[in-house]
C-alpha cells in the first residue's frame, strides 16, 4: 500500500467529522514539511529529478483529495461546525481550551483559564 492509499484509508476510518477535519489539517501541515524537504533536496542535487517529480505528483494528489474531503465535511456538517466553533475557546475553531505545549505556554494561558473558573476542566481535558 502506498502513502496515498494509506492516508485515504486512515481518514476514511474516522467516524467523527470534527476529528477527521482536525487530522486532515494536521496532515496538510505535515505535507508542507515534506514538500519543503523535497525542495531542499532537489535544490542541493541530492534528489534525482524523476523522484522529485514523482513525489511531488503524489503529494499534490493527496492534497487535492484531502481538500475535496474537507469541503465535503464543511458542506455536510455546517451546523455541527458552527456549534463547535461557538463552544470553542476564543480564537479557536474547534478546541474547547488552548493547547499548552510547555511550561511557558501553560503559564501564558493559565491566568485566563483561572479567570473563567475552568482550570481543572482544562487540565483534565489536556
């Protein structure tokens, strides 16, 4: 099974459209990194032209597929997406709380969470 097939199967396995959408957006970010690395390898002549073209074509195909599936999700789940966005933390589209990646980001968000009286919920959620 190639990359495109495995990615499609992975996304088709999601039942929750919100989780599927989040995973698709994360995968698109990963694809950007892969594309940047391909470009660097190509620029430094460490990647054969045939491989570069083939990999780029595969990545473009899966990006197109992901974008079309995202549009399907947006179209068929408008009310769910709107409801989720309304319940999300200010500045987010789907997350109920901000994500703390390290102690610095935790400290940054902590005071705002405490003001809402939801610190325990936030910690339990993360």
